[in-house]
C-alpha cells in the first residue's frame, strides 16, 4: 500500500526532528496532500492507525491541508488548477502542460511537546 510507505517517510522526518530537539513526542503535525498525490483518505487513515502507535506520532493531532494541483500551459503560459492529469488549458484548450505542484505529500509543520 502506497499510503503506508508515505507514512513511514513522514514518521522518519518526525523521528529525526524529535530526536534533534530531545522531544518525547509530537503534539501536532500538519500535512499538505496534493489533489494529484493519489492518496486515498480512508487508506491513509487506516495506514496511519497501523503505523503510528508506539511512535512519536502516537498522540499527534493530524491536520491535513488539501493542496489543489496546478499546471502551466506550455502553449499560452496560463497557470491553472487541474483535477486530473489530462485536464486541458482553460485558456487555449491545449493538453500540453507542466505540472507545477499538487502531486506530492509534504510535512508543513510539526509541533513538539
Ligand atoms: Zn493554454
């Protein structure tokens, strides 16, 4: 499951930060999940519950921001939000574009206890 490996990555970041600051646990964690990150909410929840007990994230409050994916048209340079990889440019109708963001998951902020 791809959600589980994502959370393992997040856990790695959280562990490192907690260790650096000699914190026993994490109070809250803010995540940015791109609309094209291919993260399924229920699977993410399930994986979170499976992966975080007995870790620094065990009691962490989880705040999730959904980041709309954006792209820039390679023909007319228009920047626009996309819901799907194959969305067309609203300005010129071209399908040729560069995806700017919204395809990944980022740790935005971690609050240590
Ligand atoms: Zn265009």
